[in-house]
C-alpha cells in the first residue's frame, strides 16, 4: 500500500518550493510559512503549504 505523505520535512518543502533549505528554515523561524516542530525538527503539512502558496499568490494580485 502506498501512503501519500501529509507531513513533510524541511528538505522536502525546499525541494517542493524550489528554494534553498536555509530559506525554508528562516521562514519557519519567522512564522512566515506554516510549520510546527517535533523536538528540534521542523515539520510541515502539505495541505497548509499549498494553502499558503495560494494565499501568497492572491496577495500578489
């Protein structure tokens, strides 16, 4: 059975957005991008990343 990942790590977000890992890390620390921590590791839900992208695009119009 193939599971569709809903929670992704910082490296996967960086790859998904086409930016450097340090950019995603900075955005997560600043609260710019929706994220949460498990221990010292940042995690992201793909659903919230997609929503954040859509909202960012709307603001740019």
